C-alpha cells in the first residue's frame, strides 16, 4: 500500500485516497494498523512479561528471528508503530467522527500490553 510507506500528512493524503477509490481509506487504515500491530507484538516480545501477555516472551530473539525491534531497535520500532497509527487515523479523515471508534482502536494497538 503506497499510503503506508508515505510520510504522515494531514487531510491532503486522505482526500487524495478517498477520490481514488471509496474503499481506499479503509485499505490504508487496515494496512497501517496491521503493521503497527505486528510491531507492537515484536515490542511486547522484548518488553512484555509472560503473565501479562499470556505467552512466552523473548522467543523471537532466542530463535534469531528478524523483527522490527531487531531491525530498528526498540525505540525505532516504537516510533515506527506510532507513525503507522498516525497514518491509519489520518486515512479515516473522510469518515469524520463516524470513525472515532476505529481511531481509538488504532491508538490501543500501540498501548496494549497483551
């Protein structure tokens, strides 16, 4: 999705997306949100605890997996996840207040502990 890799901007990006296709804002939202969710999952594998997350932590590093944390560092991964949430929420601009619950879901994605 080109919108996911674009730098966050205000409504101009969202307006262009909406004019291209009525479903484009939701695709942009979903793409950015899915990636932010995966990054947060990688962060939780480093920072989380097994009791809270409900799963063993540190397993990605033990397995030598490439993760967003291993590629960007912990702070870089968190920053990228936050950028993606901004992109996701800006993509919802054409829907106005009707999409507030989706904006809240996006914010939760990077603050969740499980």
